[in-house]
């Protein structure tokens, strides 16, 4: 499994409130990286912190009924 896929699966699997927690979970799966590298990767993947937890932005988009763009 590639690192990007693993990051997204970890974020979908349980609430992650800080990057240190995510770094520890990645290390347990054999992926060692620095906080700055993780931060850049999260930005590239479209991951944002919302309501205290990290989420993939595309996964959290909600479509409102009756709204056209």
C-alpha cells in the first residue's frame, strides 16, 4: 500500500486530532517521516482539519438539495 492511500485510510478509520498521532500510526505501519513532510503531503492530498479532526476535503463535501451552481 502506498503512503497516500495509507494516510487516507487512517483518516477514514478513526478520528485523528493532531499530526503527531498520525505520525505515530504511520510509523507503526513502517512509514517514518517528519512532521513537515507529513504536513506538505496532507496539503497535497486535500486533507484539512475541521471540527478538531483531520479529514479528506473531498470526503467531507456535502451537496445541499435544491442548490444549483
